C-alpha cells in the first residue's frame, strides 16, 4: 500500500512539471460549427436542393387531406363505385406520400452528412494548422467539461473559418 502511494506521488511529481510546460488549447466544435459560414452555406444548399421536393410532399398531403375530408363528408350520399374509387385514390396517394417522404428523408440525411463531413474535415485541418502554427502541445475538441478562457481558442478558429 505504501509503495503504491509512493509511486503515485512520484508519478504526480514527474507529470506536473511536464503539464505545466505544455501548451494546451480547447476548441468548442459545436460553437465553431454554429458560427461558421461553411455551415450557413451548407444550410442554404440543403434548402435550395430539397425545398421544392418538400413543397411537393406538402401539396400531396393537402390533396390527401382534401380527399379524406370529401370521403368523410360525402360518403353517405356517394354511389358505391364513386366512394370506392375515391378510397382507392386516397390509399394510393397516401402510399405515394409515404414513399416520397421516406426517399426524401434518406436523401436529405445523406446530403447533410456529406456536407457536414466536408466541413468537419476542413475544420480538423484548420485546427491542426492553428495548433502547429501557435506551437500547441495538445488541442482538445471533445469531452471537455470545463476549460478556462485562457485555454479556449474557439474564437480564433472561428476567425480562421471566415
């Protein structure tokens, strides 16, 4: 027990001077991504690419809702064949909407991941270059619960992104 305690103090005594001489920086990735013009451009790109498809799906949903309302309201006074046709149209339209929504969601997720991956790779390069230029020994980006303002270099990274 005494030897373990002695070894712990010895390791601590050796490690503290090394840590004191090390230059450590911390980057808040979430804040960098939120402030980056690249992220804002990616959001605009997504909106431009997927906005028309989303509007189309919304229009089909409105059509389905109208058909459903017509069916609920007029089913009692419709002929059986007309009611059956309307029900078939409604079911087909709902299937089409479901298929469109699924495809839309998959395509949107794929494109978002593609754009975000590109931004993250660029961000890693910028942080790495910054750390080398400023002669940091260690740069932390995730898993940090607290860092003093002296260690936080997030604003510098944001400036480099712009």
